[in-house]
């Protein structure tokens, strides 16, 4: 667990992430996997997750930029990083020098990579990005006829892969089906110019759960590895919880009826209440939007309503129904009792945003989460803390 001086921290279980990875593995026999570890592995800590997943021999690590890729390389990880989005010119030397995976979306980008690779006397492998509906990067399908011969003529560039991305895999099945058909046509066209294409990929978590892409050789799961299945399609086996957000009770007091709690006095005690003050706030990524939404957090195994507004470093909760709560007790704010999906819904956002918004003030520690879930006694009772 965290240093005793920390009031709030994140516990992460890399073994649970590896378990969720193994579910993807079983769903996708014969396909490669690019676990997405961008944004500090969705707030879990990039290096501890990447180190554990490297034992599973992934094809690439999905990252957002060259800084993240360098972080992995510096830590001695040997799985190549793959930079998911378009790359600004300033990052490209480093990408070529590192032989990292990346996409190209335009001829000027491709020409720049070609010049850099020529200068370094190497051949740069790139994945062609296709915009089949996301509107974020890639060539449009109608451009392929013109650009494929141009790319084929660049001798220091090897088009090794084709990728695309689904904008509504968890929302619009008909659109996604049409998008897959379009993608399949594009892949066939690319293969006519680049017959030795090795990597074809388009599915993130929602895509791989809901759809089959016949030409795909690789999938790019992110959120699913972190225990959350987007959309309405359940994974074939239950995902394990990978992260808990915990914070200490700093004070417990009895308030009389009619007393305001927190800024704005948006909550007034309707009767006498035992109120716990807890050491976490919006500066830790515990969203201010959660105030007044009826979210319940877990204290001593009981679900306790959060009261009033979230402040920068502290929140309050009604612990009237929980005997014996005292200063130093640990509350769960995200975890097996308080699913991140619920927190996201009440904050008016998505689990990706809650995970990646967990603050820098929260230390990350590793722990085995399975014992916690399967234990009949609630985790926050006595001995664990
Ligand atoms: C972030 C990202 C992913 C992972 O998405 P999840 O929904 O978290 O599985 C996959 N592909 C691309 C291009 C991404 O940017």
C-alpha cells in the first residue's frame, strides 16, 4: 500500500491486466495484439503494465507520442512502440531512429519520412492510415488510386501495414458494418501495390468485442485491458478489475440537522448525521461534477452517499449507517464496489476520461486485486489497512 503520508492513492493489479489480455488472446486466435498503454496505461502506470504485458509477447505497445515511446524504450522494453495518431514533423527523426511503428496520412508526411530514412541509410516501415469514417487521420478511400503508386515509388519507405479506426463501434452497428466493408475494399486495393503487407488493424476494444474484420491481423485493445468493456457486447469471460482509487478518512463528526455541507451549502443535513471528511478532491481527478449526483462510495464495506460539492482536496460522506468509522479508515472511490462506469456516468463522462484524469498527486502502488474481489469480507475491514 501507499506511504502512510499519502491520503489518497491508486492501487493497480498488473496481473489483472494480464488476465484481461489473455481474454483478448483467446478471442482472437492467430491475430496479433497491440495493447494500448498510452496516457500512462490509462492512469495505471505505463511501465508496470508494459513490463507485465511484455511477458505475453505483444506485437506492439500502442502509445500516443514519441515521449511515451521513448519512455518505454528507455526502460528497456523491447516490444516496439506504435504511435497511434499522426506525427508532427518534430517527432519524426526520433521515430525513424528508434524504428518505432507509426502511421502516415499524407504524401508530405511520407516524403519527410523517406528523406529522414535516406539520411540514416535505413528503410522506414510505416502503416498507411485510412479515414473510413473517423475524420481524425488517414487518407480518404478515394485518394488511394492516386497515392499508392507515389508511396510505392518511395524506396526508403516500406508500407508494412494498413490501419483505420471506428468512431461508433459501441453506438451504431449499421455504420460500423458499412465501414468494415469499405475498409476491406481499401485493404484489397492497398495489397495490390504492397502484397507483403504484414499488419492490418482497425479494432479497439468496442470494435473487437462487437465485430469481425476478416482482413485484420492485429487488434488494439485499450479500455478492455483495464477491466471495462465498452458498448453493449459483453466479453466471453468476465474482465477483472485492475484499479482501485482509495482515500483516507481524515475526520468523523456528528452534525446536527439543518447543517450545510461543503461549498454552496447545496446539501443541508435533513436529520442529525455522522459525516466523514475524506482526503481526496478534484485536484486528484475526483471530478467536481460528481457533487450532488448521489454517488455512493465504500467505507468499511458499506456504501455511503457522498455529500455536497467536491472540493479541491476533500470530500464528505454520510457514514451514519456504518458503525465505528474513524479517522485513518480507507474509503474506496473506484474499484470492485464502485465501478468506474458508474463514476463516469454520474460525472457526465466516459471511463477513459476518469481513468486518464486520475491526478499526479496520487501515487500508484501494485497489489493483487483478485483476493480482494473473491474475499467474502469487504476489503476495507481492519487488517488490510
Ligand atoms: C486509444 C486508441 C485505441 C484503444 O481504444 P480503447 O477504446 O481504449 O480500446 C485503439 N486505437 C487507437 C487508434 C486509439 O487511439
